C-alpha cells in the first residue's frame, strides 16, 4: 500500500526520488492518520506539493512533516475551511484556508490559496529563527530552535518569547513519528522471527 501511495505521489507531482525517500513514511501517516478525515478523501497531490514547499525551508529531519501536521490539524487539508466564528460579533469566519490564517494575512497572501498559505507559514517560522528565537531562546539544538520558532510564528508575541512551549500540531507530528517507529520495530521483529525459523 505504501508503495502505491509513493508511486501515485510521484506520478501526480513529479516528486524527486530523494524527496520520496525522505518523506514517504510521513506522507503515509499524513494521509492515513489525520484525525477527522478518511484517507480516501485526502488529496494526495496537495500533500506532495506541501512536502515540496516544506523541504525548500530545510527543517530538521526530526520535524519533517511539520507543515502536513499543521494542515491536518487546522483544516483537515481543506483550502476552503472556515473557522473561529466565536471571535466574531457577526459570527463570520475569522480564520480561513488550509492553515486558518486570520484577516491580517490578506495583506500578504490569498488565504484560500493552499500554496501561498503554506509558503507564508514556513517563511514565518524561518523568520522567527533569526528574530525572537535568536533573541530569547539560547538553544544550541537545531530541533529545539525550530520548535520554538514554530510556536512563535503561530501565536501572538509574548515578552521573553515562547521558548519552552510547543504547538498543538507538534503533538500530532510526534504521534505520526511514533507510528513510524512502531512499524519499523514490528517489521524488524518479524524479520528476526523469519530468520530464526529458517535456521
């Protein structure tokens, strides 16, 4: 099944072999384990396009899939999603699009365009690395700096920064990565048992 998804992904979006190798497992998780949406309803072409956008910004290997986790959590990969009506007196949607940007983002992007939204989201994280995270967080570890930038990019500014906070999307990404580790651990144990039987 995983092979099928990879082949379909590469046919639809001309994904490089390198990108398939790096992202195949996390793409499988993003398609099959996004809460609230069936795998058959996930747009695989969009998923691979998001992968290409994320990869341009070179996140740490441990955080590959961060954009997919955010898009899943925020909108179930729906570029037309609307939300946060509770913050509007007229009950109009405040957040719109794949990553649920508020009206202020209209100065920079078309919120209903998933590719503009995804690029803008990643740019904001990278920008935080050289601004608030560099200023407030003294982490040497690249992964920790990126996690802090992730939170700083999606939350309102806070005095002293948000160095020790984590985005809710991050916990979904962690769950996907746990699933991947379990899969490989199970596969290895099966291989060992097969080898034992052959002896």
